[in-house]
C-alpha cells in the first residue's frame, strides 16, 4: 500500500513537470520582418494573448495559421526565458505583373480571368501551382492535352516579382479511333453517324468534330441512347465511354461499351388519371403508338406533350403526365400507361439565359414552349431543351429549376456555344458529269440571330453550278422560314440533245410546319433559260427552241415525313406533293404537278428495303407548249440501266432526246451487309421501272413508246473517308430498240 502511494505521488509530479515543460507564460509578443503586413493582421491570426500560457500545441496551431494566410514565405516562433514571444516572418513578395507567353490560341484576357494571382496581390508558390493547374484545365477544355505550363519568377526591387507563365500550347488532341463494343444490331458506321464525335481524317481540317471533348463524349452517350430508344430498344444503356490518351498526349481512342438489350413491340397503351374531372377515353384516340408498333421513346415523349397540351386547353393547367412502361421480357412486348396526376401549383418566374456570347437571347427564347408567368410544366421544359439542342448551335444545354418563392421558380438556362460555320471542298467523278470539284461556305447562325447563309460552287466536265442562299427561320417574329436563292447553271447536253443550256435566276420561298412531321413551303421563281450552241445537225424541235426565255412561276410543296432519319432512313415513310404555275409574266405558261412517295422497312436488323414512286405531269395553257428546259427526262440516277435521258421521245434522224410532259418512276431497293461494314461498304440490289410521255407538240419524225421500261441490277455503296461512292450495274429487262442504255454507273463525290 505504501509503495502504491509513492508511485501515485511520483506520477503526479512527472505530469506536472511535463505540463510545465510543454507550456510557457507569454509576457509580451514581438513580430520581426514585417514590411507591408500590419502588426494587427499578424496578431489576429495568432490565438495567443499577452499574459496567457501558451502550450506547444497552441504555438504549432498559430504557426500553421500564419502559413495558411499566404502572406508569408517563412514563419518561426520562439519564447524567450523572460516570456517574450518572438515571431519572425519573411513576407511573400508582392506581384508586380502577371504575364503569359506562348499563348497563341488563347487570349490573355481569357487566361487572366482564370488565374487567381493578380497584380498587387501576395505571391504564393502554392497559388502559382494552383494557377498552373487552372491554365492546364482551360486548355484541356479546348482539346489541348499536350500543353505545358512553366511558371517563371523575376525578382524586382522593394520585394516585388513579375510572374510569367511560359506556355507551350501543343496541338489539339484529336480522336484517332472510335470503337463500339456490344452493338449487334447496328453497325459501327450506323452509330458513328449518330454521334457528334468523329474520327480524325485529313479532309476534316475545317471541322472541330474530330477534336476530343469530354462533354461532347457525354452528349454522345445521350445521342446513342436516343437512337436505340427510338428504335424499340427500351433496355439499352451505355455501359461506359472510355477515352484513352496516347502517350504523346496528341490523340485519343474512344470506346463506347453498349448493352443493346431486347427490342420491344407495343402490346397495349392506356391513359389513366388521378383527376376525376379528366375523361381519359377521348384522350386515347390521338396517341401515336398502338399495339403491334415498335416501341419508340420519341413518340412516347410526343404523346406526353400532346396530352399535356390538350389538358391545358381544357383548363387543367397544373398537371403532370408520366409514362409508365411494363416490359414483358419473355415475349419482348411492352405496355405503355400514361398516368395523369395533379401537379404542384408553381409558376415560372424568370427564364435566365447565360453562356451565349454570340447567339442572341431571343434565338433561344423563341424555342421555348413555356414562357415567364406560365404554369410550371416538366414536359414543356423537356421539349424546350430538345428544341434548343436541335438548333445545333450549342455543344451543351442545361436547364436548372431554382425556386424563388412559395409558388414560383426560375429556369436558369446555361448553354455552351460551338462553331456553326463550315467550309466544304470536294472532288469526285461520275459517269454522267465526269470529273467534278465542289466548294462552298455556310453559316447556320449568321450574325447570332439564327439566320442561314450559304454559297456553293460546283464545276464538272459537263456542268457548272453557282448557288447563293439565305434563310430567316423566324420571319416577322413568327415560326415562318423565309429566304431566297440566287442560282446560275450551265450544262452541256451535246451528247443527249446536241445543245447547251444556261439558267440564271432567283427564288423567294417561305415555309412552316403544321406539326413535327407535316410541313409546307411556297415559292416564287423568276429565271431566264437559254438554249444555245445548237448543233447544225440537231433535231428541228431543238432548233426551234434556240434562244432565251423568261420563266415566272409560283409553286408550293407539302411534305409529310415519318422517316426515322432524313440522312440514313431505315424505317418510316415520306410523302410530298408539289405544283407550280408559270405565267405571272414571262414567256412560259404551264401547270406542273409532282408527287413522291418512299417507304422504308428494316428486317433482321441489317436489311433495309425501300419502295419508291415518283410521278410528274406538266402541261401548257393559252396555246403555249412546254419548252425543253421544263420537261421531264429519265435515265442515269433516276432509271438505272439506262443512260441520262436514255428513254422517251427521240428524234428519229438525229437521235436527240426530247424529254416528256409526264413521267412515272418507281421501283424497289434492298440494302444488305456484305461483311465489310467496318469499311462502310454495303451491297444493294434493285429493280427500277419508268415511263416517260412525249411532248404534246411533237408528232412527226420521232420515235416514241409509252410502254414501261424496266431494269434490274446490283451495286455497292461505300461511305469512304473521301465521301459516298456509288457503283451500280444495271441491266435493262424491258426497253425499246432506240433507248440508250448504261450498264455501269459510277458516282464518286464528297463534301468535307
């Protein structure tokens, strides 16, 4: 027991001695080394008071606090035996200038806005390194991953320094290769056409699509998702999108890993409502999808929008319409239920737009389907975002909802602009026009107000084309597309008709959409046609038309387009009807009607079958005949197996083609894989049929038959790095002895 007491006393004595050693009485505080920093500033960061006891822990904390201010390069503390706390500091120098060297692709102002160190601020090596990282990130956002930034410090008098960021910008990191993994139903080429990112090619020197951008890759994932969901793959997901940077940091390999899942057909659709006043039976009739259709997420979204709009018109302003999908994975069928619920009573307060340095606010606002003061509607906000994205002016569009009051919310719209101008140049060859060169400049957001301006020139061995076009998408502040075209064309028809032609003129046009699929265009055209250089041995019917003629006409075209893609359609149909009336002044008087119909089917995922039919009819009035430049011709690309203007009325003696006053051209084509999808090569087989009526004023000395001509054949389509190359072998099955045939047809051209 006695030993225990002695041990306790010894332990307490040791503890007291230890505390006495770890703590010191502070009689006064002295700070040495100050030049610009005030004494009070230092004392405010040091949590030690005169007359207090300072432990080692407190001294260590005060030391760290002073370092953290960024004001000092070195700090030390020492308590003298008489209780004087001496703090020695070495102040960081003051920055005199911040300079950037080597930044040819990035303005000084852009970099100055990013770095945190400014003139007259305190120099800090830690902040210098942070600013180096900021500069690196700015360049990475522009695709320059090989950039190197080296800070340089030049000492000046009065403890000042100049800070220079020496920058080696390097080249833009391009996309060397894009891989798709897991795509069983669509080829790499099919998917590559859907995404924004493109593989690096020499002819994309004026395009930014081949430059790697992480945000663009994320948007590509969304585009792939839309592509598959539109085609029935309701389980589709992008498992990953991996970008691997090359060792030299100049290129990327981007790999998209996909899980396509099953393709579903619609088994049933229904509309249910939690609101007793809503009658669902009358809402079901206008739904786009029905039993037996392939599931289409786009149509589901359109149905949600349509239901929301219809209910809004009936006085139900605060509704939420959601789609619920019930999948039968065993049978690959899906049930779609549109659920109507009463929404929260929130109104849109303000729509705030940012990030559009070039594009005017109005261009974005007019695409919104919801306005300030309207009832908050999630469906309309989604539609608005899609509309803005579809402008193709922005690489990124975000809409954030921010509550501002009990029943109000702001919509903050953030966009990132991208290049909307393009320069194209192309070379090619075809069996019709020979060698050709084409170039053009276009701008789809001219002056930042959404106007489209384009100029194209095409020169080949037998034709020259010049075209200037302008379109205002919101004419008079309404959803009207108005514009004009100026054109000039010179063509050599010596082989077909022993003459040359020249056309100069212009066109005024206006278009609008009734629905997303139904559109209308009206136009007025004024042009001068000239038949010249008529050969002395030409047909008398052609000699009679030598000279210049003024054509003044008004026309319209109605289009109903239900194709899944305008560029590479695989399913759906396209219908158009147009007619023109000439005679509003000028030398020509005629009525003209044209009809087109296309139907696409895809089966076994890779085989696309196209049925098509074109028909046209033109007739003169007031005793005016239809002139050569306004007639129909068939052959070449319009009737494979026959030469250009290869069928129809022909002068019996000169063999010159005379065209016709009506035509019918129809057929079917099957596109199929031939094992070269990776190279962009697909095969096709086709059957074409056509009929061409003779001109009304020609009866003597001509060869003519109104029987249908038929040809069948096969060919290849190659989406090469140089552009699309078409090779066809057509073999006439039904023809007349005077028809001119063409077994082999090659068309090679590209627009870069």
